[in-house]
């Protein structure tokens, strides 16, 4: 019991201590708790940071290696392209040099050959000089010919004059107009007069008949002519392309000889000739040339019996004597009769002779 | 007895008719009588005489009608209106050759005045009968028929086509081969009239084989024949390259060049026309002509002639030079430019001068060498004066301006450009100044010459809008010289100097 009492006496103080301890513990529990949390958090943080730092270091190492690899790859590629560009530039440059030389050569030789051009122009000027000289010679020759012709004409005229005026010739007694006694030698006209043969009267008359007043305004004075030359062959040229007519046909058409129409080919007096011909044939075939006269003594005493059908007690009918057909003048449109003779139709002359095959049976 | 008296009346009447018709035909040869004849009503009197019984009266009446219709187109219209043509055409088919000649003469006289009258002739069916006349044996009939056909075909393409459709062309080609010179002339002139209208007609003439014969006839000594032949060939060649080539294949070069030396003016003109028509198509043809020495011959021909005869030659040089620079250089070498500049100063007609200016422009426009060759002959001031003259026609002004522009754009020969600085109007001036601005920066001697000749002074005096091309050129020129010199020559410098003298405070 004493222990109990002692314990109880200690107990009351212990209950206060016990409460006091519990209270202080509770009072500091939060603080201690917060402190513990802080310490722990800081430590965890250190651990995590250390871990992260470690990871970072590892990452840096990995990335460093990776970037290095990429960079070296890129660099290699850059070097390759730079090398390639350098090569291409070099090739281009060399190609430019080659092309420069080639183009210069080609153009200088074929397109714009300066020396050939110069030679050509010199040749042209030489040729021009030759042509000019030749043309001058030609012109001179023409001049001389003209002069000669003029001189000859003059001579002819003077001779003609002399022949016309032959009566002016001087005689022994009387000196002519051109042979004046005061001159030393006779005038050249006098010499001509001596040589000239006088015109006869008939020639003067012949001159008068010559004028044909219709043909004096046309200059073709010769009579009938015929084409004397054969037609010239064609100028050789390239055959044109395409489906054209047969050459033989074309040549046949082109070099067809002249085919005058029937009207042209017949002579002008063919009608008279034909009549003459008929007359001659009849004369040939006649045995007897005397005209056959009717036997007049047979019917000497007979009267003429007119037809019954045409005679009536009022006289003869005019039919058979005055007219033979029925004619209604009031029905006629025009006053003229039908034409019996026509000019030939030129269009029909051309049938079968033109180029086109129109109308021919295939 | 009475029979003789009756017959005598008829004889008198016939004699009177004959005398009337012959006198009228005589009177109709003189132009002053024709008015009186027309007023006296000769047309209605001659018309029944055409149907007269006596052939001589018919022929003389036709001849008189022809002479009347030849004189002017009123009378020709009266012939058409009087329904004389169908009668003529009908009788043409049947009568003798004198009547045919006279009737063809009437048709020619009527057809030559205007296209309507020629159309009237075609409408009454005369073409077929005229073509039949071409087959006749008498050369006079052929000549009259060919003449009439030529005059009809002259007016326009439809009438030419009608003549060709009637089948005239082969017969005309036959007529050319005849020995008669007059017939050849007329046939050549008819072919020329037919082929001038269109390429198809020219092709028809060529297909009939005309070119070979025409080419042969160039050698004939007769001048009028040569005129017609050359005219025919040039009308054929002008239409297309093929036709021109066919003309060349007929070996007309170098024979044509001898025609350029002929004494007859028109032969020279037609020969130059032919060469021009051939040269204008392609550079190859021009080359051919140059190689044959044609350019030299044409230049000599231009030198010998005066007036309109020169014109085709000048145009030919222009066409040749226009094709390429080598050909232009060939023209220059053949001494063409001095001749052209002589033409330019001598001639008074505007169209010839315009053609010369054009030709010079074509020669000078290719390279600086060409421009120099043109400028050396001192032709640029002449061109400028022609451009500035108020009396020049529009065509002349336009052509000289273009020629000047073309030459100036390539000209680097400065002594020739100097005179132009002083007189030129602004639109030409800018080209001149432009050329100076191109040459001066590179050539120091030229710069010196420019200053001493007064050119720099003139340039300073030019007023130009800022920002315009002219101002840029002036700036380029000014930049070639040191500033003091530019300022020295600028206008008003003496005034500026004097002002400075006035404002100067002397240092005592």
C-alpha cells in the first residue's frame, strides 16, 4: 500500500508531467513534423537533382555524339557538292572555250566569211567594170551603126535628088547651076548629076497607084504570110508535184498545130467554084448541047383547058396561081421570113478539140 | 432608053454615097472637124451605110466610124448606143479582109476609152469573132484584131479574163512568131495588157509558152518592139517569185543589160522596170542580178537619163539594197551612192526624190559601214532640207524622215553629223545627239574636234525636257568633258561672268 501511496503521490505529479509531456509533444509535433518534412524534401530534392544531373550529363554525351555525327555527315555532303560545283564550273569553262573557238571558226568560215565577202565584193567590182566596158562598146557600136545608116540614107537621098533633077546637068554651052564658071572645080552635086540615070515617066505613074487608103493606118504592108517557125520547146523546169494530167496529153494540147475552122479553111469563092464544077460536069455528060425545045406544032390548035377544080363561073380561084399555101398574115409576129442561111456556130467548132473532156463518153 | 436613065439614077446615087463616105473618112482624120461632124449628125448617116450593098462603101463607112470613135468617148458611146456593134460583129464573121480590118479598127476605137464601153463590146459577142480574125492569113487583119483585144484587156481583170476565156492567148503567142514587126509589136503589147492584172492571167500567158518567144525578141533591133516585149516580161514577172524565176530561166540576163544602153528612152525605162520587178522578190534573185553586173548597168543608165525614166532604176537599187547588207554593200561598191545623191539634188519631181530618199535609206540602214558610205557623199543635209521644206509633198516628207532616221541610227561618221546639229528639228536632233553620245565617250580626238567645231556649244543651247531621252544624251555628252569647259560653253556664261565681275569686291 505504501508503494501504492507513494506511486499515487508520484502519479499526480506524473499525471501532470504526463500531460505536460504530451502537450509539449503535441506542441512541437507540428514544428517537428514540418522540419522533418523540409529536411526530407530537401534531401529528396538533392537526390533527384543528382539523378537529373546525371541524366543531363548522359544526354549531353549522347547528343554531343549525335550532333557530331550529323555535322560530319552534312559537311561531307557540302564538300561533295562543292567539289561537284567546282568540277562543273571547270567543265563549263572548258566547254565555253571550246564553243568559243568553234563558233568563231564556224561563223567566220561559213556564215560571215569576211575574206570571202571581200573577195566577192572585189569580184563584183571587177565584173561591173567588165560589164560597163562591154556595154560602152556595145553602145559605141550601135552609135557607129546608126551613123553609118544615117550617112547611107543621106547618100541615097542625094542620089534620088540627083536622079530627079537630072536636067540641071551642065552642057558644053551652058554651065549648070552647080558648075559655076567662077569655081575652080565643080560642086559635088554636079558630079552626082553626071552619074545619075534619069527616071522614066512610067515609074512616076506607078507611084500614084500605090496608095491604099485603108491600109495606110495599119503598118503591115506585106501580103499573105504564113507562120514560118516551128513552135519553140518549153523551158526546162522542175516537174510540179501532184497528180496532174498525163504529160503526153498536156504536150499534145499545148503543141496542137493550128486547126483552122472549116469556115476559115474553105476558100472565099468556094460557092462559085462548086457551081462551075457542077456546070462542067453537066456539060461533060451531055451528049447534045442543043436545048430541048418542046414540040410546039403538036398542040398548036388546042386551047388551053383550065382545071375544073380551080375554075368557077366567077373566074379562076386564086389558089394554085397566086398562092399555094394557106397564109394568115394577121397571125404573123414579125415581118421577116425565116432565115435560111446562118453563120457557123463557133462553139461547135471547138467540140472534141478543147482540153476538157466534158461531154465525152467515158 | 428609059432603062438606062433609071440605071443612071442608081449610079448617081451610088457615086454620091461613095463620095460622101470617102470625104467623111478624110475629114475625120483631122480633130477640128470632128465636132462639126458630130453636130451635123454624122453617126446616124453612117449607120445605114454600113449595111450598104457596095462593099467599098461599107468598108469606108466602117473606117470613118472608127476614126470618129477614136477621137473621144462621147462618140464611142454614141456608136454603142446606136446598136452598130452587133451589125459589125455579124459582118465581121463573113466579109473580106478590108472590111475585117475596118471593123476591128472600130472595135478598138470604141473599146479604148473606158471599161464600160469595153464591156459593151464583150457583151455583144465581139470577142469570139475577134479571135477568129486572129486566125486569118492576112497579117493586117491579125494586127487589127490583136490591137482591139489588147485595148479591151487593158482596163481591168474581168475583161482580161473574158479575153483569155475566148481563147486569144495561144493565137497571140502564134502572132508573136510572125515575121511582120508591127504584128509582133501589137501582139506583145496585147500580152502585156492581159498579164498585168493578176497572177492567174500571167500564169495563163506563161503556160501558152510566151516567155521563150518574148525572151528571143529582146535581141530584135526595132526599138518599139523592144519596148513592148520588155513591158510584157515585166508585167509577167511582177506577180510572184515563180513567174520571176521563169523569166530569169529564159536567159534574159545579161541580154537585158544591153537594152539599158539603147538609144530609145522608153526601152531603157522598161528594161529597168523588168530588172526591178525581178529584183524585188527574193534576195537570191537580187544576188543573181548583182552577179550578172546588173547593178552597174542600172547605175550607168540612171546617170544617162533624166526625169521619170530614172525612176524604175532608182527603185531597183532600193529593192536590191533592202534585202541584205551584203547586197547593199555591193550597191555601194558599184558606186551607186554618189549617183543617187546626184539624182536627189538634180531632180525636181517629188515622187522621184521620195524614191531616191527611200533607196538611200535602204542602203544606209544596215551597219555603220553602210551609213558611213552614205554620209560621206554629203547627202544628209540635202535629205534634211527636203524634210524641212514646206513645199514637199507628204509622201516625200515621210520617206525622207524615215531614211534620215534609219541612216542616223547607224551613222558613226561624225563630220557628216556636225552640220545636222545646227539645223535639225527636235525629232531628228535626238538621233543625232544620241549618236554623238555613243561615239564621244570612247574617242578623244573626236571629243577635241567636237569642241573646236562648235558642236559642244550647240549642244548646250539645246533645250530638252528633263527626263527625256534627249536630256540623257546631253548629259552623257556633258559627262565626257571637264566641268569648266561645259560651263564655259553653256549659254549665258558671259553674262554670268560679268555678274561676277560686278559683284566682286576688289581686295585693296
